[in-house]
């Protein structure tokens, strides 16, 4: 059984430029690894039928240009955690009670098309990160390189 609960949020490019802790032109190094893994045992399954495995991942990037950051530097490699559609709590509820809540719906749509493996990321520092040099990209927020000048112009207005 699932419960549908839609909540609409509107994130704009201007919001991202004002609120992101790091705005970077990056190259995706196409390296992914498991950040967190939790196994829910068969004994706790609502029908006692199966084990469920919940995973979160991080991806490695290289900084090509720093548009805004107080700490990150060009040519650094770092990891980015992508917020999952279903978090650990929701997956535990599904496993134990058979109830699946609505997924997180990511509403940000890029203004500039992302082409290839070089693009702009909007990142946040991650509290209690399980892996060194890990940052958070909350909604998969990215922009194509054609947006670089507009973002630089918006940064001039940043408070």
C-alpha cells in the first residue's frame, strides 16, 4: 500500500545562487561508491518474506572552476551525496509495515542544458558526513556551462 502526499516547492536559479555554500564548475569523474548501506532483516519484514537493503551513494568530481566557495579550490577532487528519493526511515517503514510513503519529488529544472560530463553544481556542506570531503546536492541541482555568465552576474547581487 502506498500513500501519496504531494508537496510543491519552487526552487529557482536565483535561490540556488543566494543559498548554496559552493557553486562550482566540475567534471564528473564517473566514480560512484556506496556511502551508506543498511540491511533490514527478513525477521522484521511485514510478511516475514525477505531482507531489504537500503543504499545511498556518492559520486566523485573534480573542480574545474570555483564560482563561489570559501573553502574549496580549483583542481580538488571531492565527493557529492545525492539526496535519495526514499530515505532510510521511509524504506524501514516499507520493510516493516508494508506502507510506502510518497517519494521526494525534486522540482528544480535546469535553465541551461547539461551536456557531457562538465557542468555547474550547487552544493551544501554536509553535517555529520560519513566520508571525508563529502558535500550535498539536495535536488540534483545542476546547470549547463552556458549558464556560467548569468550565475556570475547573480553572484554580484548575493547578500
